[in-house]
C-alpha cells in the first residue's frame, strides 16, 4: 500500500508537466505531420497529396542551400563555440590573465543582447560607413573599398557565422567555467607538481570531467543551429539571392508568405527528424567516449 501511494504521488507530481509537454510539444508535432500531407491554397486545404510536399522540398535547390547553411551553422556551433568556450573557461579558471571578472563580463555580454540588436550592430560595422570598412580603407589607402563578401555565393554566410561564434561562445564559456569550479584546485596543483603539461591536464582531467556538460552543450548547439532564424533574418533576410537562407526562413516563407501550410509543416517535420537523428548520433558518440574514459 505505501508503495502504491508513493507511485500515485509521483504520477500526480509529473502529470502537470506531462500534460504541458503533450500540449506544446507532442500535439503540434503530430498536427504538423498530418498537415504535411496536405495541399493549401488561399488559406484553404485543397486535399491530401501524400508525400508530394516532401518530394518538392527535397528537390528544391533553395532548400538544398538552406540545409547547407544550417550545416555550416551547426559546425561552427559544435566545433567552434564549444571548444572556444572550453578554452576561454580554462584560461579564466586558471587565472592566466589579470582582471578575470572583467573578462568574464565582457565575454558574456554578447549573449545578453537581443539577436536583432546584434544583427543591426554588425550590419553597421560592415556598412560602407562602418568601422570595418573605414579601417580597411585606411590600411589599404583605397577610399572606394566596400564589403562585397555578402555578394559571394560561396562566402556570404561567413559574416553570419562570425557573428554567431562571437555571440554564443560566451554562453558555453559560462557553463564550462561553472563546472570547472567543481574540480578541486588540488587536482590541478598535483598534476603540475607531477610535471603534467597543460595539454595533458586538459585531455586527461578537464575533458573527462566536462564530458557530460559537453554532451549537453552539443545537444543545445545542434537543436539551436537547426532552428536558427532571428539573427539571420535581421542581418540578411536570407539574401542576397538566397545565399544566406536557412531552413527556418524557408519554413517561414512558405507558411506565412505563400500560406502553404502543408509545405511549411513538411519543413518543420524535416527539421525535427534532423534534430532527433543528429542528437542520437551525438548520444552514441558520447556513450563511446564515456566507455573510453572509464
């Protein structure tokens, strides 16, 4: 009887959160899945078309460009923001620089600013009268220089990736710094006394200790990369000529501009599938890494 009461209390405590999860996560996903098999015209559903929306999306060159841009964002997030966050956190934790509190504040500052404000700020930096353009004109003695990288099909995403790296590295730095503080200083002191190099300390002490946090940050980075929207929309709106388009912009255009809710829903399902697949892959890599460190 006590065990039954205990289970009932657990159920009662979990029920509100479970109902909220069903309402705002599971139900919209299944609703989008159903809508993805339909065709819409002028705000009305015209019929069931099966997998045609998926066929159209996967054969659309604009979607291919959007997917590739999201992959680039994911790579800069997982392979750029997280390693750089670990490095900055380690430098500050070991107090290799003076004024660590000042640097913590300055590095963390970008994540506290709205993405729209950051986009407008960097657009001014790259504008014909911006700081970057003025600086290049000074060092090259070319008064007619303007930033043309946004016009390049191959490199148009580069400024966006730089801004994303600058903005979000700070969040991971704070997360890693907080977890580094859980490692006793005596561990680092003992390693130094034993003659361990900094590279050895990082690979043998820091990374194994931070591995659960690295996994969590990787999940956040992947899911955030696949739904990137606000900064890209405010900075480039996907232009020029769709060079900086991402999947969330592709979804937004078909759903709210063309009012094709079936196609927009299909894009959202593709994003969900990619998220689940990539996070499962990271989970498998993490499990193998855990066995290696054990």
